[in-house]
C-alpha cells in the first residue's frame, strides 16, 4: 500500500489516511529512511528538488524559488533556457509548472468546469475542490440568508455538486465556508503548490505553500494535467524584526506595505517574508498578510514554516502533517550535504531582488481607503485626513471577518474590546456585522462563547460566505445608492461599488479591532488608542488594548455535519445538471481561430480613462448569478468604465454618433461582425483574477486590448481567451488614439507564427480625417501563448490535445 498523497486529502479523509500510515509505520516499515517512504507529495517534491540542485548547484535559493522550481515539469529546460545558464532565472525563465491541486470558488468554478467539460475527460488529473461561498447575500443573519441563497442559486449549486460527483472533486456546500479559510484549515501543507481560481488564494502562503490566483482557463490546464506556465517571478523580500504590540496587528503590516508599494508595486514578484519577526506571528496572521498580497499585485506571498504553523496544523487536527513536515526536512539524513535537505525557509545568503525591512515594534494601526487599498493612513493621522479630505465623519457600518480576518486570534481580540465596552454599558453606534470564514471557525467561536458576546452587543452574524465582501450585501440601514457614506471593513478590497453596489460608499480597510472600536464610536474620526467614549452614566471609557488567543485551547470544532466536505471518487454515470433553458448556465461555443493574416478593420469601441479593474470590466454583485452564462453576463461588460473623451460612465458612441451603453454597443458590433479593441491606461485588469473580464470582451468581438500597462493575471487571461494584450511603447500615444478610429496590426501574425518573437505595431486610421500613423506596441507573448491565440483560445488547443 502506498503512503498517502497529502495534496488530495481534506481534513477528515487526511486524518483517516494518516492513521493508516501510522499503523503501518508502527508495524515495522522503515520511517522515511528512503525516499519512497515519504508521503508521495514530499517524495515528488524531494526528487524535483534534487534535480533543481543538480541544475543550479550551490546557488542560494529563496524559499519561494525552492518550492516553485521543485514543481517544474521539466526542471532543466525551464531553468536553463534564456537564463544565462541558470544565473538569471527571475523575470526571464518561462516556468512550466505542475501544481499539486486546484481550489475553485463557486462563481469562477462554473466557467472553469464548463471549460473542463469541453475537454471530454473522465476525471481531473490532480485533486481539486469546489467551495460555494460567493453567491450568498448577507442581509439579516446566517440562517435566513443561507436559506435564501440556496433557493436563489440552487441551479448553480446543483450543477457544481453534480460536476464534483462526476469528476471526483471535493464539494463544500453553501455555508461550509469561504474558500481561502477552508483551504488553510484543510488543504494547505508546507511545500505544496496550489492554484486557486480566486485572487486571494495566496492566503495559504501563511502556511508555507505557494498558492497562486488564476483564471478558470489556467485551472483547466492544471486539471487536465498540462503544465501551467508562469514567467519566473522576481522575489521581493520583507525582513521583519521586533514584535507587534497593543493595537497593531498583522493586518496593519500589509496595510502599511500596500501604502509603501501601491497596487502595482508587487507586480511580477513573489513577496517572501523572513527575519526574526516572523517567529512572533501566528499562522493565521501570516495568512492575512499573504491574502492581501493580492492588493499590491504580487504573484503570491509566502512565509517560512514556523512553530506557529505547526501549532495551527495541530489545532486543525492535522498532527501527522507536523510529523511529516519534520521528517521531510530531516530527509535524507546523516552524511548528506546541507543543500540536500529541503528546508521550509530561504537558504542562508539567498538574494532578494528588493528588500524591505519592517520593525513590527514600531508599526501602528493603519486605515486604507477609500476606493483603493493602497491609500494608507496611519491611525494617528486619520482624523485630520478625514477632515482635510472631507470624507464622511459618520460611520454607517463596521464589518469584520471574511477570508482575510476571521481567525480565532482576530475574533478573540475583538471579543476582548467588545466585552470591555459592554461592561461599560456601551453599544455599537454603527451597524456591526461579523462574517466567520468557515463553519469550523464559526462553530469554535460559538462553542467558546465569542459569537454570543458579539450578538449580545447587537452584532449580526452572517453566514460563512463572502456576502458583503463581494457586493452580496442587502443593506438594512436605508442608505440608498448615490448617498455618500463611510463604512469600515476588515476585508481586503475596497474598489467603488465593491460592497453594496453604491459607487458613493467609501470603504476603509482596517483590522477587525479598529473596525469594531470605531463602530462603537459611530465615527471615522475616533482613535481608540487615544480617544475616549462617554458611557450612559456619563463616565469616560477608553478601550483597553485588544488581547486574544492565537488558537482555541482545545482543537477546532468541526461544526455541523451538513457543512462537511463531500469527497468522492469520479462517477462516470453522474449527469451534470444543466438545463437547456437555463438563464444561469450555458454550454460554451468555441471561439474562432486567429485568421491567417494580420488583423485589419478593427475599430476602437471606447477609450477608457483612469482605473479599469476587473470589477470595471465585469462587475460582481448582482451579476455573479450569470457567471455560468456567457451571453447573459456579457451585458455588464465595462459598464462602470469612464469614457476618456467625454468623462461619462458606461457611455460609448457608434460610428454614426448614436449614444449607447458600452455593452450595448459591443453587442451591436458583434451582430454586425465588427471586430473591436479597447484603449486604456495603467494596470488594466487589476483586482480579482476574474477571467470573465477576458471572456466577455472576446465573446463580444474584442481582438486586442491596448493600454499603458496590464495587471499580470488579466494579461494572461486575455491571451488564454485569444485576445491579444498590447502595451503602448510610448505612453503619449494614448492621446493619439480615439473611439471610432480604425486599427490594423502590423507584424502581429508573424510574431504569433514565430512563437512570440518579433515586433508589433498598430496602423491607426483616424475617424473623420483618414490620417494614418503607426504606433509601436510591446507584448509579452510566450511560445505557448502564441499557440493559444492562433488556436482562438487555450481551451481550443487543450481540447484538441485531450481528444488525441
Ligand atoms: Fe470572498 Fe471577499 Fe475573500 Fe474574495 S476576498 S474570497 S469575495 S471573502
């Protein structure tokens, strides 16, 4: 009997398999004395790592590099091609990676599974899980909201569950928890590499995994067993010293870092934490920091494996994983050179492309926002900033929890200040919502009395789902759309309209403790560190500094049976549930291949100014329900984009001057067979790893997107859907191109034919005057990506190879 594959097992199944393994070892088999006695995941990791060492010799490696390179499909080819013989890998090598598993949330899983189904395979090549978390609206409280959510979305949940049964995936039902919290509790094991169809998947880097947020098309590549390609990231080191104290929390570290680096600062980098300060953080605190690495555009983030990581594995009933990690780090045993050991930390002397030092002892709480996560203000300056900027002083709601901040530590720290306020007779002045990240954390907090404390204080506990974090929030406070108002959340993202669909809601991000204290004050100018509140009997009340427990005193409570994972082998007889008349699910039609020539006759649909996030290109909130129906969801395409020429939102003009919404005009042009392009500014497609933001324009007839710069995931997503992303070689050329102009490509077809090699230009013909000029553009198209574009999409290519 083979030892267990760590990557394939969830908590309960994992424990069962570990027990079997322990029995076998107790019966006399050699314990990790040779490589085949390691669990297969570590056996594979060690074999690949040995190859990496053979190719790179004694080169000092960061932790991220060790894990990433040890997941290469072809180590030598990936590390030595175009890399100055392995000396210059970062930013140069195209890594072809074989991840250990894929995790999908319900909104993105629909399209991923529809794409996987097109490949006609009986099961996935690697383990995967589906988490029903994004579609539940937060409103009155967990029970009501969950029932309503299940009723409204049963068609989608039935589809996902039937697909899980057919292909042998783990299925986490609605209410079981938010993907990242569930993954941390059940699947994250040090040294794994995972893909997640959600941009905050790097959360699991808090438990020393490399976890990368991707679109459904990338997930499908991994699910069919094809290598997944990534330009070797650079590594940004963050060295931590000191120790957090008083009101400062892990959230404040990442809020501060977002302010330093901006939403683009981490692009092309893995953020790797090191230094003595790391040892002072909890595992869940490290996960919070990694989760919000998405807000600085990082490929992913990672922490070393520490004693706190081991404690978290034990608290989540994965004691054997701790033993395995220790045994693995001690393999191959006496006499081997130090480099033969895979340690879950950077090599001594490893170099970072950039290094930032942060002294945790000096960190103060921060509040980031509104409307962007990198507008960071230290708490001590927040009052004056609010007043200078004329932001609302009244706080209308405080929302804590979500995948970012619902750990036991977070919640017990909040509990400590809620208890103090309650004892003083105070109640929150603003609405106060709590979102547990999973059933496990909810049940544990209920068992230990924390939730009761929140409810007694008037807090509303929402279901274990994304809810208000992703626009699924039915506000009960009468704040209408168009009303300027301020909310504070412990979530991770705060673009306009993100939470309640109101573009005038200002969401400020802070730690759960700060959010809660300010909810008691009902004011954005209150500083709990220095200011006091007045109690009903007229006394001054000052919050004590929060304190909490890293984890529960006894292991986590697993919670209600109904929320346990459904884990099953593939069943080829299972019928995947899709009604042909459905408005929410539609089978996919393949996109047409690239023509045998350059593109010509394209027209600029709209020139966009300012931020154009994936939320702008494909809004969430009420549109989430159409994620599995490409024609229907396409009616939201770019519907909050700003027209650069008129300043209007969601307005585009046809060639005859008639006025339309952007998606209406795109649909008209699709019907007319008029291919089009969009012109945009910086960091186009930042935000969620939302492949619909690539699929929808493609479905409606976009062939290229031209902008000043792209967000990494979105740029890749475009290429996978057969849309060519091009950046302006001279940014000022943005001013020369306008809506309605005609565009042809020069050199694009040759570049694609040559596997991504070659220069590309655009020939622009001005609408009205007929003036012509050439615009030089840049691209990042690899050989494989050129193949996707030529085939019409990555899926066209994959389904061809899967059917061979
Ligand atoms: Fe859900 Fe928000 Fe976390 Fe995304 S960031 S997984 S929407 S809770």
